[in-house]
C-alpha cells in the first residue's frame, strides 16, 4: 500500500476517527486505526459499541489496507511539518514520510480487526447546525453515572416532521423539539442514544445535514463523508412530556445575559453543594449565596414578575446549564412554590421556546 495525502486533511481525519478508540480495549487490535486506500482513503475505528468511519481525498499509488496504532498516529499527524504526507507499507511496518520527518510504525494484523457494523436504514435528516445546538442544550441534563445506563442517554422521539430530544439525571429534565426531513412522512420511532457519543458527533460537525439512520439496536449518523454508528441503550425512559406540561401560577421574564453573569459572580462565595437563593419581587430578582466560612454575596437583576412574590433556591450549576440552553435574549422561569421544580424556557416572541428545562428546587435553609 502507498498513498499521499495533505497533512491537514490527514491530521483532521485521524483526530476525528481516533476519538472513539477505547482507553481499555477488550482486545489490542481495537487500539488501531484501519487505513484502506483505493479510489480514496478510508479511516475506520471500532470498539464494539461505537464505530467511526471517514473518507478523504488522497493520491493512491498502490491500493491496500493497514492497521496502525491510532493514538500514536494521531499524535504524529498533528505535529508534522506543513508538507504532503506519504504512507507506505514495508513488511510489518508502515512508513510515514513528511518533508524530512520519517516514522516507521509497527502495524497490527488487519485480519484480526472486527468488521464494522453496516449503516442502518436512513430515516431522515436534520440541519447540522440545528442538530449541534439541540445536543448542546439537552446533553448537560444526561447523567454521568454508568450504573444507570438509561440516564446516560438522550432520548429521540420521531413523529412525522418533528423530533424531540430529551435527557434527565433525575434532578432535571432537558427537552428540545426540532423539525427535520423524514424519509417517510408518517415515521414514528424512538431511540436512546448515549449522550457522550452525540456530544462528540455534534462537536465535529462541519455544516451541511446530518443523516439519521436506525436499525436493529443501532443508530447511525452521517455528515460530510463522516459516519458514526452506536449501539442503542434500552428504550425505557421516564414520561418527560407530562412533567413538562404543567400550569404555572408564577412566571418571571428577565434578560439571560445579565442574569447568568450575576449568578456566576454571586456563586463565587457559595460553598460546595450549597444553593443560590432567588428572591423574585415585581421589577427585580435578588440573587444571594454564601453566609458560611467564605462570606456572602448578593446582586439584583431586573425582571417582570407575573404572580406572587417567591423565594426559591437551586444548585448554581444546574441553573446555569438550563440558562445556557436559552437561545434568545430573554428567559422565562415558571414556578409554583419554593418546594416544587421550576421550568426554564425562552419567552414567546423573543425566541423559539422549543427548549424546556425542568430543574429541582432545593429546600431553603
């Protein structure tokens, strides 16, 4: 095998594919990146749960396949001089040449590398920018506790031309509705996709559309020559829609930016796992924290309150995660009482309120 490829193109593709390489592989060959040179260069990685495959333009002199330790190749690729890269095989070595730099890497047995799962049947497509924003809004609410796999995923509910994405860690629920282009207008399906995989996909998007595919226990996402498959989690999930559909007797509309900045400043004196207290009155909300060994802080932000005055408390980072998902200049906080959850959303007329974030309140001390 022998091919030549642009340095930046190779480094970008290797870094993208290498992100799925396992830290503790079940078998050694899973640490490898499979390079296949034919009419173009194809790079593949697989850990039995997630697969990544991307294609790039290359000048192929001799077609062939080679399995190279992925993380080593990623480190080398990003540090090469700005010259074309040539990779060829010689016995058990893959020789990489770039300008005056040369590396001879021991290859791994290609025949031992497992076959990647086929891309499932395509069910629709969504704009890459919309997809990335939606994942960024919902993913913070997914749990990091691997002992409860159901809570580590993002739930997809496909219904006609609308998709709802939702996640929860039991202390908050984030949901986002968006429009997409289904292959069949009456499509109806549900899937639980690991949140960390979706975050990686969203971060690496380069525009265009994301094609979504669903098969027997597998989801696939494809965009701009890059495809990822992932094994789905159990579909069991909470009834999040009923928890978000509530009549609220109190609501406060306020500017997102000043509110977020004030919370961050006041939280500097909040001790670990202590609450931010919000006191809503007509015309303003007073944000308070501290009072322990560090000190205390307070700051007021203007707001428009509908309903009775209320004092309510939240974990500051939970509150900030929800506010970070609001796309407009104004945020609406819907409340019922100091002991019940609050719903964060955009304000109709200011931004599309298709993002909703329900967060547990804390008992006031």
